[in-house]
C-alpha cells in the first residue's frame, strides 16, 4: 500500500510539473481559475483550483462529481478536462482554455444578433445538453456564463460542480439547485424528484434571454421568482400541471392570466416561439426533451444556423488578445535589439558577451515572475 501511495504522489507531482499558472482569471466561493499553459507544448489551458473543505461541507463531493462527470463526457460541445492534480489541500482541474462566454456575448451591446446566430448557439447548447442527458447526467446549473465559447466559435457546456446522475425516480435530490433566474418552477415549489426537464426549463430561459438581450425571468427571492414566472406565463392550474398542488411548497398564488407569449418576442419566428413555449411548459412531464428539441422544425427551417466561426464575438476579448500579442511581440523585439546591441559592443570592445547581455536583459526586466 505504501509503495502505491508513493507512486501516486510521484505521478501527481509529474502531472503538476507539466503546467505553469500565469494569471488569475476569476474567483468564486469555492474555486479560483487561472490562465496557464502546458510547458512542453505551450498550449493555453485554464487551471481551476478547487478549495477543498472537510467532507461535512460537501465541497469534496462536489469536486469529485465534477471530475467524474468530465471524465465520462467527451463531446465537441462539452468542455474538455485535460488533467487533474492535487497541491496541498487544493484539487486542480486542467481544462481547455475558452476565452469568453455566452453572458459576455449577450451583454456586449456593440454586437448585433441575427436569428441565425441565436439558432446556432441554441443548437450547440442543446447538443451538449442532450449528450449529458443520454449519459444520465443532470447539469443543474445552466446559465449563460456556464456556456463558454472557443476562439473558433464552438460553444461548450462547462462547470459541472452541481451535476448529478439521475434515473432512479425514488432517489431524492435537493431542490436548492440551479441559479434562481433559471430555476424550474417545480424546484421552486420544493420538488425533490426530478429529471432532465429542469435543465430544459433553464435552456428555455436562456433562449428567451438571447432573443431579448436581457434576463427573461429575474426574481429577487424564491417567492418573487415564482410570482415573476406566473406573471410572465400565467398562473398554472391543476389541469395545466397535475400534481402541482401536492408539491411541498403549496402557496396560494395570485391568479395571473396567460399573456400572448409571441407579443414579447416580436422579432422571433413562429417556430422559435413554439420551441421556447415547449421548453417553458409548466408540467415537467410534458416539457420537451433535449433530443426532441433538436428535431424541432425550428432547426430545419430557414435561416440556416450561422457557422460557429462566423458568429459574433465580444470585441473586448478580441482586443485583449491583440493587446497581449502586441506586448509579447514588443518584448521579443526589445530582447532581440538588446542582444544585437550587446553583440555589436562585444565585437567592438572584445568584452565577454555574457557580461554585456545579462545586464541588458535585467535592465529591461524581462524576467517572468513566478505564479502565486
């Protein structure tokens, strides 16, 4: 057993030595994400450092679930897990680097969306989600900033920290999952037995958000979220949603009439509104599946989905890439100039080349600081 532990530590250290962290990209409650690169291939990667707590907190199980899910899911529209290593009390996930997300796209008002662009993003998102559901995995946290976008335009589902396997209808799961604005009404009413329909509701909210360029159902509390949903969709009855009144949280909600859904989405086609309606059906049993959504006439009818490489991208990310490339090129040029100057000085004075080149490099502060 001891020899196996030593071997495991050696493999872990070897894996860790392959990657170098460069700068912090973002930080959440339980994780910090860094930009990094593979030392041998120079491939850009994102290194997600998960702060592991004790087992009572559940953080360890969340990390294990994420690793397990990403190890099993291999799909063009799901983020790739490249490696895993531990360091002290942290677990580090090495993921493919994707420089922007769908939330940035929606918020960038300089971008103009065409219906074909929305269709392309929705198709890629549903393909990734369909793959998850076929592998009996619920994502449970679908929202625009968990759909990352690669430089070639491919959209990929990410952040599987809340993912859970499903299939056993008798197994209870928490209803306190999914970000509130994208949380299905059955979860808000306390349901603990649910299926992939909760992910589909979130996808319907994202579809609406892409069309409106603003969150569709923003509530400030769980109770207000339900009121927001019922005001936008009409308060459901027992005929609309059999079993609704038997859910744990049985409030008496104000009776809102069902509005004309298409009035809010005047810029969307009839088939787009129909698919959105099917995703936002109150009864989870009748809510469309990811597989059936991909077969909906919306994706067959014109306009054809925009090719991923031609989709709009936030200018800020492009500008940052160009600025970074310009800085790297400038540093390289400065170093080459300094080296040439040093060679000229050496040829002229016969001095030792190392004594001239090293101080020149130090004066320009070309040394790379170690990551935190």
